[in-house]
């Protein structure tokens, strides 16, 4: 690989109420690149805001910007514009992504001076408001994915992966996934070997692939409708059994089209996709903590056959059950329900 003597400039966007980890997590990853190389390769990270006055994050910690947005625009070619996010929570504990029009305008302008742009967590809503995700596939934190899809139908929102790359536009999932996104950017710039060395320095067991799912995405209590909540619990109690759309509609005493419409509105997905995601979640737990065979896991999780299980893992997680077990196994295996026979 050709030695790079000039560091790549990364500009992190700051604004009042920004999530602290979104801002500080990726620079920790980028800072380790220089430590793991013997030349002048690496990154120069700067924090930019409207003014150089301290910015108060959502955690209450104040951060001092390095330069203003205007100074960042004049600082020279920007390699990567990193856009973090934040939310407000109302009295009903509903989350609302922050998309200050002034910040959106600044991001739109700075993107024009950047080689690539990457959003962290709900920062995807800022990219969407700036028109940067139109016609693209994108991800965000699972809790705001349905809203992103509803407000921007021109975007193909996929709430499952931990990060997605569409050309030179990257979007990352929530909270700690910012580290995975940053590692993926390092791998894209300097290769997988260096990214894995950085991951070891971070005590991250292995760098997670982009297709790795946001854990428990479909299982969180995001619905406010009692009927949907009852259906969710019915599904989780009966994963090994028949859970087709007709079966679920009959259980809820509603029509199949109404069932599909309710799931799309309340959970941002289809009944079949929800059932598959729930089965994948159960299969992951078995793979992480038991010695159960793939045949047994396929049966106990409702996939029926190993081939169906493998296809679901490849399609949804971009890996195989065996690879997943090797990567995410935790502690000694136990003889749980799936390993009993």
C-alpha cells in the first residue's frame, strides 16, 4: 500500500444537545490508526460548530469546538464529514430526532466540500433533511427508523444493519455501533488488517460486519397499540409453531390486509419480517450460549430446516450460523432447551 504522508481531515459536526458518544466514539477509533502504523498515515479530527463557544451535549458534558463551520469549509479538502445525532423525549417517552434547519443547511454545504459523509445514529435524520439520502438505502437507530421511513419515503430505510454504505454516503446505527462504523471507515481507507489491529486495541473481540443486526430490534416495546403488543407476545411465545399472516390475522380476529397495515404503521415492518427477525434473535441466543446443533436450533426457533436457517442468516445478517457462533460465542456453552436433544 502506498504510504500516505498527509493525514485525512475528519470534521465532526457539533450542535447543542448532540449525543456525547456519537461525537467522542469515532475519534477514539481514528486516533489508534496512527499508533498502529509506522508512518504519517492516519487522520486529523476536528470538531466544528456554529461558533467556538462550548457546546453542551445531551449528557450535560460540555465540548469545546476546534473551529467554526465557516472555518471548516475553508480549511481545505474534507475527507470525511461525520454527522452525529440526538433526540428529544416527550412526556410520553416518545423520541423525536433533532434536525435544526440551521445545522441541516451547514451539513448540506460542508458535504459539498467532502469526499464522503457519514451519519452516526439518528444523525441520519439530518442527512435525510439535507436531501443526501434520497434514492439511497440507509439505517439509523431502531427507535427512529419507522419515523425516518414515514417522513422520507424516497429513502429505503433498513433498521436492521449496524451500518450501510451507499457510495460515499455511510449511515450507522445507534449508540455503540458508532465504533463499528468508524472501524469500517478505517478498513475502507487502510485495509482490513489495520482495522482489526485497531479493534484489538479497543478490546472489541472482532470487527463486526455491516450486516450484523442491531440486537433485539424487532423485540423492543415500540408499539402503543394493545392489539399489536398482544400479537408480539403471542409471536414470542410461539416461535417454533406456525406464524403465517393468516394464522396471526385469525388470532387477532382481523383481516390479513389490516394486520399488514397495522404492523407497517406500528412497527415499521411486515408480519412475516417481524416473525423472521424474532426467530433470528432466538437463534442468535442459542448460538451464543449453547452447543445445540443447527438442526435443533432450526426446529426450536421455527425455521424448520437448517437450509432455511442458513438462508435467513445470509439474507438478514450477511453471515452464516456457524460464522456467527464463532464470532459471538460468550462463555461456556450450556445445555439449554435447544441443546437438550
